[in-house]
C-alpha cells in the first residue's frame, strides 16, 4: 500500500499559473549568457526556461469543449500546464484522420513517423488562415472559454503554432487557397526537402525547402512577419500562457532571435520549440535564441534504455540530451502525438515500460511533458501512481542530478539534497547501498512502496527498488532526524568517503 506522505515545498503557496510566465522572466541570464553589466542584454530575447515545478500534459484529438469539460480531472492530476493543438482553421477535418491500419485520405502512404498509435495526420498542422480561429476543434469563443476555465483551475495553456508552412495546396476536396497569403509572393519555391529540393547546402535546404510538400513561408518577407506577429498577439489576447512551435527546426534560428522570441517576450508567452534532431549542439542553437526545446536526444536514449536496453544510456557519463548540458532549456518527454514510447505497439495501451520511463522524466531535470495516446477516457488522469509522481516532480525534483548507481537494469540518482530516485527495469527486486547528501536522516518513499530508510553517519543508505518499479526517497518532514540516534556512534568530525569495501 502506498504511503500517504505529504510534502510542502517552499513554493507551496504560489499560484500555479505563475509557473510558465515567471519562467520566461528568470530566463534572461540562463539562456542568453548575458553577464551582469553587459551592454548586449537589451539586444536579445529575455528567454524562457523550463520551470523546476512545471509538469505539462498534452491534450490532443479532442474538441475544445471536450477538453474544457475534463479540466477538473486534469487539475486533480496536478499538472501545471496543458498543451493543445494549433488554434487556426486547417484544411483537414475529423473525417480525414485515420489510424495506420485504416483507409482514409492518407491511405497507402507510409508513415513518416514510424510506429504510430494515434490518428494521423493530426489536426491543426496544415493551416489555411492564421486569422481564423474557428477550426475543427471548435470556435474561437470556445477556445477562449477553455483557456478561462483552465486558469480557474490554476492550469496554464500552451498552444501549438505553425510558423514554417501552410497547408498543402492539394486537399481532399480540391485545391486549397490561402486568403492571407499569395502562393507566388509569400512562399519559397525550391521543391520538397529530400525529394527534388533545388537548393545546395544543408542549412538552406532545411530552412527553405518544403517540409513534406507543405509550402514553406518566406519569413524574410515583411508581410509574412506581420502575419506571424498578429497571430501571436491574437493568441495572447485570448489568454494563452505559452507556445509550442511546430517544426521549429525548419525555421531560420535568426528569425526566432530577432522576431518571434521578442514578440513572445512582449506578450509574456513561454515557448518550447520542436527541433527534431539527435544533435544536442543543434538544439542548443535554437535554445540560444530564447526558447526551451523538446529534448529529442534524451527521448532517443529513453527508448534505448527502456526497450530491452541498458539504463546506462541515461547516465551522466553517457550524457545524451539537452538536459545534461542545459537543464533549464530542456522539455523532456516519453512520447507525444508524433512519437510513441518504449514497447508501445499500434492498437495496444501503454505498458509498464512507458510508466517506468515517465517515472524517470518526472524525477529528472528539465520540464516533463506527459502524453498518453489511444484511450478516449484518459484513465491516466485518475492514476494514483502517476499523480504521486507528478507531486514528486513539482515539489521534490530540484537541484543538480548526481548519479549514485547505474547498471544495465537499475538507475539510482539524486537531485542534490532533495530527492533520491531509483528505477528498476528487471523482474526482480534490487537492493543497493548508495551515497547521499543526508547524514543520519530518515527518508520516506513519496511515490512508491518502499519502506522508510535511514542514512548513516557517512551519508550512505541501503535501498530496495522493487521489480519493474521505482522509489522516490526524500527526508520525511513528519519524522525529524536525530543527529545521533541511539545505538549509533556520533559521526567523526571529518568523515572519510566510503571505500569500495564499505
């Protein structure tokens, strides 16, 4: 039976709606590298950081009214923000969505994403008019109501935006027209990336050739920039708190640095970019413009670690991920509407591998973004295990990550002085002794089934991580630690570190 511990953080009294908005302000130094007294601070975006107590939840494949009606359950899960699809009229409607084993508009085409569990293509990513918010998801008024209700529940709202492209002009019902743009004047015309692109040079191809035959907007054109600025202003006027920038990897980084992130700063909008790449340096190039980024390198490591791989893929020594270089710039995830988590198969619910991976990202550095696919009733919103992990993430997962033990099936790490997390992927309990930052301290498991433990005079502790399970240990505030408990000697004035034999 789970222990019903309660833990109060220093930020317990802070309105959750302050999470994303305040993170943009504190990012001024963290992301731009500006030092005190620098004269260049005003010339760059203030930035946006991944808040320590932020946990996001992606709510897709539903109309605005359905999402709004479910916000009480979302709030009970404890997340601080929801991410919803782009609010703009699109060429596709609900009947165009199909699963990979069904007939539909995309019948016969191979998936560009690999394994899929959700219907594709998702709505909102082929916009027709960025000024019109009456979309397949609902009306502009319904979206405004959703945002207002989310705020009533202390939940921030992150909306998806597409800046790179507009809809493919060849639609299921004939040719698509753009009331806002001229196909000859406002778009590039260099062919499709990877399929007849006429440009030479990797950067030019990436940023100016069409992605998946979706017409690429020319962001150097002043009317395109004006349209994008007006779009962001309309989103902010509706009350949204943040942006998820679709296909950010296909937009010139200078456009974010000089325009988009400055507009977002002015409008007090947090942002995260989708830069789908395994190159940490490439992702940091976008983070340097003043945004957070989805940590795809870490996602790839998660897939390897939790799909019959080794937990060593996640260790500090292997160090794959933005989270290892710049944790304040990393938004971490196990899966989303484009990518499935470990051991997920079509038409099957997520299994234990996904749950273990979620436990990892919720205890680790960066801001975790949760997503479950498939099930219409979203049972994860009432999952006590997940709820406890979200609470741990928001109240205890602070500080630098310190590896305490790592092998093929077990990873134990500490969030310096705040949390000791252990995740075990094997089908047997694992018991290890690890060093910690606590001396003679009673630790309780706040999100698992582990017994209370006590660190010794040398700050070491023995913990047992259950089979295919986790423990989330932290000092038990309800049981103050005795610095010299009965039967234990007082610690030496300057204790020596543990040896291999200890």
